[in-house]
């Protein structure tokens, strides 16, 4: 039985080329998927920023379609503030009543906003 080294060489070469092509395809696919994920994150951030700006500007007089959502946001923010105060109380952390930042036991004025601590 005669071994044809030329045929073996061609098959190895073709297999190598195929593997390289598949690797390039996988690499390009991953690059595109990463760029797509980044762009989707950017879009989500922009939507969030748009919503926050709208809320800051129009929460007191939102359009009819936003009234319930703005009320729910205000309610949620209020609950977050209450729970944060409760948690800080359990931890023994005092907070400024004006700006909400942490204050030390011996401080007379808030370091952040300058409000007098009672």
C-alpha cells in the first residue's frame, strides 16, 4: 500500500484553512455581539437619562399618560428615603435632615450642605 503524502498534505492544508476561517468567523461574531451589547447598554442608559430628566422637569405637571408613573416614582422615592432612614437608625448612623448625607456624632454642621445639626 502506497501512501500519497501529497493528498495527506492537501487534506491537512484544507483542514487548517477551514479551522482558521471558522476561528475568524467566531472572533468576528463575538466582536459584533460585544459591540451590539455595548450599544444596547448605551441605549438603555440614554432612555434612563431621558426618563430622569423628564421626571425632574415635568413631575409636578406631567402629561396625562405620565401622571400615574410619576406618582409611582415619587411614592417609591419616598419609601426608599424612609427605609434608608430606618436602616441608618438601626446602624446608629445620623443623617442630615436637609440633604440626607451622613454626619458624625460630634458635628455641629453638615459637611455637605452646611445645615445646622440639632
